[in-house]
C-alpha cells in the first residue's frame, strides 16, 4: 500500500529519481522493454539534472548488470521482489561507480523503496547497501568469480562475438561495456568543419576531427546538446563517426532520385541531403509514424527537405514503390550488437533465437527493394551488427539469388575488409560497429 501524501512529502530529494531508474531497469529485465522507449514515455522533469541522473543510473546499471546481480545475490538470503531487486541494483551501482556521496546514495535509495510503495522493504535496502560498504572488497572479489561477470555479456552473445572476431573479441567487449564517445556531424552546407571546431573551442569544448568522416568531430567529453553552438539552428548533429560513413559510401549526386528505405531517426537521410547541398530527390520511408515524425523534425532543424512516407519497405505499395531510384540506402533492422555501448539493454533484450528471424527480415527487404534500383544504380546495405549472418553471409546469399547484382568494393584505411563488405568495430574513443556492403545493378 502506498504511503499517505503527508509522509511522502518527507521523502529525501532524489528518491523519485532512484525509483524511476529502478522502474526502468525492471522494465528491461522483467518485461523485455526497450530502455530508450521507457525513458521517452516519462513525463517531463522539472529539473534536467533529474532526467540526466535517471539516465546515468539506468544505463549504468544495465551496462554492469551481471556484476551487480552477482553482488545482490551475495547480499540477500532470497530474491527480493522485482521492483526492490531493481532498486538494490541501482543503489549498488551508485556506491560502486558514481561520485554520489555514500550517505546520500543510501538515504535516497532507501527512501525510494517507500516511493515504490514498499515501505517495509526500506530496511532490507538499507541493510544490503550498508553491508556492501563494509565488505566491499571481499564481495567484489567473490562476485568477479561468477559466470558472465568478467565479460558483462550474456554467455551466448559473448560466444557469438568470439566466433566472429577470434582475435578482436576482447577489445570489442571492453569497448561495448565502456561509456560511448560523443561524435558530431557538422552541417557542411552551412559551416566548414574546421570553423565549427573553432566555435566549439570558443565555447570551452575540445573536439578532434574524425579521420574517416569528412564532416565528423569527436568531443573529448559528452555534453548536453544545448551546449553545442548552433545546434538548434541546424549547424551540427549528434551522429557516430561510423554511421557517417553511410552517406559517404552511398555518394548520392545532385539530381539523383534516392530512397532511404528504413530512415528513422533520420541522421543518415539528413547527411545525404547535406552532402548534396539538398539537391537530391530523397524519399524517406519508415513503418512507424512516430519514428518518421523524428525524421521530419531532424530535417526541419537542419533546413533540408525530403518526401517522407509511412511505409514498410518490404511491401511495394504506394507512389514511392512505382518509381526507380539511382541510389538506395537500406539500413536494415538488426541485432544492434555494434552499438551496445549506447544501448546496453540490447545485451538483455536480444536472444540467440532472434538472429534467424532478423536475417529473414533483412533478406526480404533486400529482395523487395532491389527491383526499384535503376540499372547501373547503387544499393548500400548497412547494419549496426557485428555478426556475420546479418552481414557478409547475408550479402553472399543475396548475390547467389540475384545474378544482376555485383558487389562494388569498399576501399579505405578504416575498418576491416570482409569476404563481402567492410566492417567497423566498436573501440575506445572510436566508432561504433557498422557493416557496409555496396551493390551495383548490372544492366544496360
């Protein structure tokens, strides 16, 4: 039973933040919900710092989940209720990994048990967190021996990465468990990259060029977008350097008809338009109206225009499907194993059995959109996956099915060449993991 309003008024500041973060972790772990979707549905916060702390606690807890769950098991005689179990994880994360003073973290987390409507659990939360502070070194040593704790990955996914990348897997896991860097894409229609770097420096922000991305800059430390000069006016966008390779590899030229078949949230579509000085005829599709609205919002902010259509690219229906395109960008739904550091919930939402269904969906999209490509045109297939069945094996199978398709080699000094296509791997202060393959239609 929830406590009376008069008592809730005495709850220490920060209790609601911890309770919200615990709900977010439980939504992922117990209900299989996307963390991003859960956070997007929260009501507005009166203080932006509270939203930032909810994000820090929920993302951080999910990043280190096996270790924190092992600690919780050592500290409790029996599994607590799901909401209190998630709250204990939030408390342990604060004590182990943040600069929040221990007394403040304990007090606010204990109070959050009452905010969650579990006042009788407050004593348990208090005892667990205080015992961790007393026995921290011993508990951490014992937890480190538990399966899954050294890699912070589910066993099936760790094994899949090891098979795919036998010499790089340790670096991949380390980068995937680290905090992601913040990369920017300068709108070069409006300002040169070097000039925008100077504006950042004048604002007290240090950035360095991303070698493989001509419009890319990487900040030394992440900041809120409101601190980026000219963000609201469309001078810059937040986009990983690896993702920026898509528009470069597609290389759409002014006057060409271009289809972005899975466009949301719109970063790649906007970059295509920026590179061509807004002079390509771009059609952007997405099957989700709300996600397509994000595309439209991004294009407006950047001052570029495209036709946006709510449509499933695998179903050729509507005016967009009656045309032919010189360039097609096919950024397919995938396991997203290359962007885990940005979305740590992926580790706990994905299952080994998901891969075959994703591969079927990718093959269907490839087969459906290929007839829309003009002879001599280019289709760029891309994923944010690290796993060969979604990447080079998918392209090999496509080339077997379509004799009018030829792979166009991708050169460069970035990433790793594969039997088909080219791959970036997540690395510390480097790009996320992306796969690219470029296909040309053979014909008159």
